[in-house]
């Protein structure tokens, strides 16, 4: 079964190649070639737009990097065309890093502006710097690809395009169907949550930009080599828009969307080429209305007919006891698990943490309580790397983690949930939990891209673990439901499952019982105790005092960023300052 | 040398006025609806042509008739300005309902594409009516260059600058002092809460798009006598206005205005040195500013609560 898909792809490719051979008409071959070129652009762009959720309006700049790279290498440096093609892909990839770098810091419309500006800079550069890029005059005599000394004819170009397209499809499918695809999707859904499960937002954003850049660069290089001529008219803002439209019209986030987009839009382009005014108008209409009528593109339209809506099962009544130990490491249990030493945090004049010191012991359930605004969530955020402490030390298993990035902290063994749920709402429950396994999976980029045995093994193991965790939390039946569609209480449980899947030694729960009814709260209490019995240390922020007092071994009380008491629940309950903080001084 | 520098500063401030108006337009829609009109440039160029068309109509001349040497009364010019502002504003309202409202508030920024699509359609219609050629437009305040301390300034440049300053000061007053301005700022802050306070959120958003587009129309009308009316110049003008807004910080209207002027000056000064590197330098600067200050130089940093 595993080879069914590749076999079908190869069969279709051979069919398309044979069809091209039968047609033989240069005009049609040219259209077929452009379909392949645009497919390449769209396939990479889909990773960036559809999976990682980053809009780029400057893709023409990367197309140009590939096209001019190949052109100049073969004319000025007299490089072999095949070498030039590979080098062009590398140059475009480097430009991808260049454009990704500012994009790491900016979002939304600012990101659109950065990519747009990049596209414009490249466009102006190739049209104004005529000494190097030839401007509107262009570069002549670009070497075409050749085999055994014979340059490619139109038919060979189409064959080459089809082969490259098929390979790109298969490789991207390998990559996107597993760990990397989920990580990209998590970026799109929620960057902070992605970091919290160990996905490095930086790395994956850059990777998505580079993938889009490389395929676009190859496409550009192919166009330059096939035409054997290139001028600045090829590179325009319209091209950037067209590449984005290919993905959005075809269906972003779908593996087949780019193919549909490339074929249909190239056809429309060719059909309307005789009437430029109509062509222009049609593009405007497509941009304006296509997304309105088909938010998920043509591919989304199809899949609506073919997939049945999954029905959400009723809440399972009973929970089994946890059976799988999330993680067992042989650590030195004599040392404290987490050592927070005089940690402070300033936001301007506000100090939600002021010289706070406490220790967490292995296997205990610790609670962090205090009135609203006491700095509890700030403390959780500092421990999990969302915030950086202004001063002080946070040591986990003896090593400093204050100021590390969230994904690194997750990898070291600290999992967390959020006060206001941060699930990947569009992904299924199972995918959410699998993302928790992200940082424990060892298959790297190349292994995943080529679908080597290690990638399959890791994927199967992660699946087994995720399913076991779902089983434990009574979510098995809901595995395929979109996480965002579940009722609130279940979403809380899915988030807990996701945090457990990161195999934490320390689990941070930020108000796990918020919004739960008394019965659900009691169930949660049992669950937390069960989890701690497996050797997972717990630090929870909670307002339900009966829950806190009944299950915790140790309570830390904060008020206005200052630790005012700590100790066993019974001791803290009687502490004068704690009563004052909660009820006011007079009442005490 | 000094004269050339002053000359560059003068024309930079004039064109900066146009950028500032456009930047302000971006800021208005962004703060109220969290969306931007990516076809703002087409609104600018269409604005120029609507102004010219009104002139043709009042003069009883056919479309595309040359306007060089024609004398126009101040009332005719004023009429053209008002019609331009209102018509482009109404096109902006149309844009809101067709391209923005269906997508605003939804993830995925589909409005980027839909507003670009709207702009392409608008330009196509414009090309069908006015054709692709450039039209030289006479200035309402005359075309005789004024010499101040050896620096030649066109009256239109002074007009551009003065109108931009006046309009922006007036808008600033409206936003800060009137109940309408407060309603707009309330919607910008939080739509749900604003609507709970009895503010008609849709009306405010429609108003925002009307205002923003009207400003684009006004800057198109004012810049036409300087740069001549063309359907192709809009994109580059609007991109620079956008850059000005981004540098200043989209969320800060005053910052946007400053950003617009700063960009005009910068462009003009780079022009002094190397004309063809003008745009490259400007956009590289934008990328650099954003890489260092992701919310612009004067924009508010939004901290997401976790």
C-alpha cells in the first residue's frame, strides 16, 4: 500500500509525457511547460502559505534570483547548464533565508510589506542595474539544458518539467504528511503554543521560506534556460501576485491545490492571452471573488464532496487510569527538580515577580496560588520560556533555563498548558497530541523528505504513544475530530494530553480547572494525582481552593509579585498573611 | 550645492505630503478594521483621472482633450476636488462591502488578495475609459515657478504641502476631540466592546474606508499637476505611502504622517545622489527598519497575553 501513491504518480506522469509527445505542437508544448513551471512555484509556495501560514508578496524576487542566477552563471561564468540550474536553486534558497530573516520578527501586514518590498527591490535591481542584469535589453545566449551534447527541444523540456514536478510532489508529500507538515501547520495556528510543544518557530519559518524559494528559483532558472533569453520584464509585481494566486485559487494547504491552480490558471492565461484587457479583468475577478466563493480553493470544493463530516461522539463517561508512563529517566532525585532563585520581572513600573524563590521536589504536586494579579501566570510564563526574567536564576535539573526559548525548555522536559486554551483548533485531536510528540521524534529534514525507514518508525512510535495518551484521557473516540469543535471541558483535556505527549518531567498547569463544572473539576483532580504518581512533577496555578487543598503536597502563595507563604496546604491555610491577602486586613 | 539640497528638501516635502495623506489612509483602515487596502495606489491614480474628467466635463471638452493652456476658475477646480474626494470615497465604500467585509476578522488575510483584485478591476475599467496615456494637468494655482532664495518651487508643491498639513491637522482634531473620532478609536481598540457601548461598528468601518479612500483621491488630485495623471503611477506612490506608514507605525496616525514626510524627504535626497537607486534604497530601508523595530519607529508594541 505504501508504494501505491508513488506508482500512481509515476503512471500519471508517464501518461502526461506520452500525451505531450503525441501533441507535438510547439504552442501547446509551451503551455504544458509553463504549467510545470508554475506547478513548481506553487508547490513550494504552498508550504509557505498553506502550511506555515506566511503570506509572501515578493515571490517574483526569488523567481528572479533563480532565473538570473542561471542566466549569469551560464553566460558570464560559462558554467554547464545543469550545474547552473543546481546553483540557481541554491542562490534562490539563500535569498529565501535573506527574506525570512526580517520575516521572523514581523507579522501580518508588516510581513506582507517586507516581502513586497523585497520583490520590488529585486525588480528595480534587475531593471536598473543594466551593467550586470541587462535591464530591459536582457541577457542573450543562456545555455539550455542538454543531454549528451544535444540541447533540449520543447518536448524534452516538458518531459523534464513533468519529471521534476512529480519528484517535487512526492518529496513534499513525504515531508508534509509527517512531523514537518504538522510543525508547519502549528506555526500557522498558534506560534506560542507551537513553541510550547517544542517546535522551533524560527527554524520552521526559515525552512518554509527556503523551500518556497528553492522551488521558485528552479522554476525561474528553467524559464531562463528554456527561452535562452531573459529580461527584466519577466520579473514584476504581477508575477508575485500570480504565484500567490496559484496557491490560493487551487487550494492552499492541500497537496493537490497547487497542481489544480497551476493547470487551470495557466490554461486561463493562455486562452485569454489574445485579449489582455479581458485577461486583466479576469484576474481581478478571480482575486476578488474566488476566495469568497471557495475559501479553500478548488481543492477545498472537491474535498467537500468527498469527505464526510466527522460526527462528534458524546463524552465518554469513564476514564481509565493512566497506563503509560510518560517518561522515565534515571535522574538524581536528591537534587530539587526546579530551583527558582530570587527571580524578578519588571513590565515598566509593574513588578509581577519580585525576588521570588522556591523549589519544586520530584514527584510532588505543587500549587501556586494568590489573588488576581499576584504574578502567578507570569511565573509560569518565565519557567516555560514565554517571558524572560529580569533578574534571578531558574535552574531545571541543575542547569540554568531562564531566558532560553520555549521550544528548548520543552525539549529539556517541561510541558505546559495555558490559562486561555491554546489548542491548534483546525487540527484534529490526534494531530494536536502528535505535535506534543514533536520534540521527542528524531527524524530530521532529509530523513523525512526521502521517507527513509527511520521516519516511518518514528511516526509509528509517536502514533502509538499519542494513541495511548488519548486512551488514558478517554479521548480515543474523538481522535479525528477537529480540536476546536470540541466542548470547552474536552478542549482542556486535549491540551493536557498534548502537554503529556511532550513527555515532561515537570508539568505546568495554568488554571486547569477554569471553566469546569464541579464534577469535571473532581475528575481533573483525580487525573492530576494519577499523572503525578507516574513520576511527573506538577506545578499548577489554580483558584479552586478545594482542588488545591485536596491534591497538592506543597503550596506557594504569591501576592503582588512577592512570595508571602509556602508549605503544606494545612499550614498555608492558617497563615495570617495569606488570609489577609485574600480577605483584606480587617477581616483578619 | 546648498541650493540643490534645499531644492530637494522642498520637493521632498511636497511629495511627502502626498505620501503622508496615503499613509494616513492606511492607518485609518488598519486601526479600525485591522485590514489594509492593497489597491490604494489604484485609488490614487483613479482619483487623478476623476479630477481631470470633471474638468473636461465643466469645460465641455471630450475625454482625453489636452488641457494645456486652459484657464480654470478656482470654483471649477474646487468642484473637481470635491467630486474626486466624494467619488473615490464611495468607491472605497464599495471596496469595503465587496472585498473587505466578507474576510475581515477571519484568519488568513484573504483581504490582501481581494483588495488587490478589486484594484485590478478598477484599473481595467480606468484603462477602458481613459486609456493608458499620461495626461498633463494644469495646476489650479498656476505653473509659474516661484523663486525663494534661489530655490525654485512650483505653486502646486506648496499647495500639496499646505493641504496635506491642514487636512491632517483637522483629522487629528476630529479623532482626538469629537465623539465620532472617539467612536472610531473605540472600534479600533476593541470591536466587541465598542458595539456593546452602542457604537454602530459597521458604520464606523464604512466611514473609515470612505475617509481612507477619499484621502487617496485627494492625494491623486493634488499630485496630478506635479507628476501628471497616469494609471500606472499609483502603485509606486501608494507603496511609498505604505512604506511611510510602516516606518512610522501603522497603529499611530501621527507616526504615519511623519513617516510619509520622512519618506518623501529621503527619496528626494537619494534622488540627488543617484536617481535610479531611489526606490531600491527606500525599500531596503523599510525592510531594515522592520527587521529592527517590527512595529515601526513610532508604533505601539502589542504584547500578547499568554
